[in-house]
C-alpha cells in the first residue's frame, strides 16, 4: 500500500496527471430463461387426427400415389414448430374444424400472414392445376398483358382429354386473354404458352426453372414444379402450407385479383384461321356462391385427386384456404374450402398457430455474411506508452526496482529546486539593499 501511495505521489509531481489505463470489464453472465411456448407444447404431443368426412367407395380404382420425397426437418418447421405435424393444429379453445375429405389443408390470413389452423400443413401433396398459381406468381409480373402473342404447336402439346381453353395453332391473342383462359378455364395450353414466353431464350424449360426459383424465394421449400400446368409429372409435389404462400403472392397482385373474380370472358375470333370467337366461364364456383369471395383456383387429376385454393373477405379480414387430396363426395372441393373459410372467420382476429413466411425471408436467414469469417482476434498488443508512462505504470503495480531509483531521483530534483529557489531569493534581497 505504501508503494502504491508513493507511486501516486511521484506521478503527480512528475507529470501532474496520471496515464489512463482502461480497466477490464467483466460482462455479467446472462441468465437465459428457457420458456416453452404453447406451440412447442402442442408440437411435442402425439398428432391429433384431423376431422375426416366419410368418403363413399370410389366407382373406379385410383392410381397409386407416388412416393413422396424424404422429409427435410428444416422444411417442416417453416412458419413455426407447431406446424410440424401430420395431424390437426388449431388454436387453444377453438371450435373443431369441419370434417372434410382433404388429406391436408391450411387456413391463413392473407394480410397478417397468420396461420389460423391446419391439417398436415407440411405433408407432401400433388398440386394438379393449383400449380397454375405458381406459374401466375412467377410470370404475371414479367409479361405485358397487352402484348399480342401467337400460339404454337408446342403450346398445344398437352395430355389428351385434359383441360384446355381452346387456343389455336397460329392464333393471335393478348397475354391478358391467355391469363383469363388459364385462370377461368384452367387451360393447360395457356400454361405452356405463358411459361414459354416467361422462360425467355430457354423457352418452356426456362419457364419451369423460373417457377422453381420463385417457389424457393417465397419460402415454398416443399414445392417442385415439373410441368407449368400441374399436369402430373415425376417428382412434382407441393404442400398445403406452400400453396398458401403462393396464393398470398398471387392475391397481392391487383391483376390477379381482377382475373380471379372475372365470371366470364370471350376468346376472340381468328379470321385468318376462319374460326369464330367463343365465351368461357369461371370454373371456381366459390365466386358465385360464397359471400365476400375473392377467387382462387381449382385442380384435379386422377393421381392428385381434388386440390383447391380459395379466398374471401369479411369485415376487412381476408382469409385463404388451401387443400390437397380431397374427394368430390360428399361435397366438392370448393365447398370443403368454403366450410374451412367459415371456420376461419369464426376465430378471433388474433388466433394463430404459426405464420406464413415473407418472400425472401428464408434466403436472408441462410445468407452468409458478405465478409469471410475472420480468424480469432489475437490478444491486443501492449500499447506503447513511452519511458515516463511505462515507469509510472510499473510503479503503480508496486515495482520497487523502479520506485527506489525514481524516488531518489525525485529527492535530488526536489532538493535542487529548493536550493535554486533559496539562492534566487537571497540574490533578490541583496539587490534591494543596494538600491
């Protein structure tokens, strides 16, 4: 203690101020509370069976379902851990959802992105013509609706007997007419034409590649397109959750909202081909029979069975429903969607079991920092203080090898100063006596 006191006194005399040495700051240990959320509790339980409507025996045998891709655990928790279930997930205290035939479904809020309830939201399913919504989300911003295009023989290369709007090889149509043919009549040749145009120099393959890129951007990690129309293709899958992401992107576009609510339109005549025009109707019965309907998309193949996407607005609240793998009996797909929408509108506005991720959100979360990770920082180098400051630092730490000689030097210096001041004082007094 005496050494430290002497060091402080010496420092004050020599320099007047001390050298500031930053003190090490010990960060207090954080106490992280491990709270278990309600969603995690629900997810940890055994799956709750989804309410199922009794399905009459099919009149004909169905083709076997293809083997689904292996599950990726990270993909099953997109939107929340509670969504990782093959069964039912609903808000606590909510009324039971209606019993329907769909294998999987989701009800979500288009504006807030909240998932209100679901059955197997991340279970793989086959999209059928609801795939056309992914085509729409991808190509609608790319193509000028007023552009006039010519249908080709390749565009009309579709499965015999599948849905078509009636475009003709060599026929000239505006892009808007082709969109209406796609969304009202589920035209598979319209899907080929739009994908070909949107694919640029790579044509149809480029269009399909762009669809898969858009699915990834939206966060639809379980979606893989093989055909632009939804006609069955090997390795083509989606999920009810992914369809909700895709539908949300579509309903954000005012052009899509207008097309989806169009009840009928006319496909123009082709004088050069000597063919007259004709009228087509919207196949989505929701817009005719459900209050506040905003539109959507129907789908069916023998392999996929019935798929459906529909949306409606009530009291300023917009909900969307998606369902996969449904049967048309006892009620049709759009009617099952309407029942789920009724259930969704009956829930409180803050009801939620998960959420729809935002476009690009998953990519941002996985993007590494722009600068490569640096090597561990070396211990900070000793700061150069200069001879005097170094001596002070050592004295402050009680180093007698520095303190003793410095104190002696200090005594000599002080003694010399005192003697000089005394001599000067004596001379001053003598000078005054001579005067």
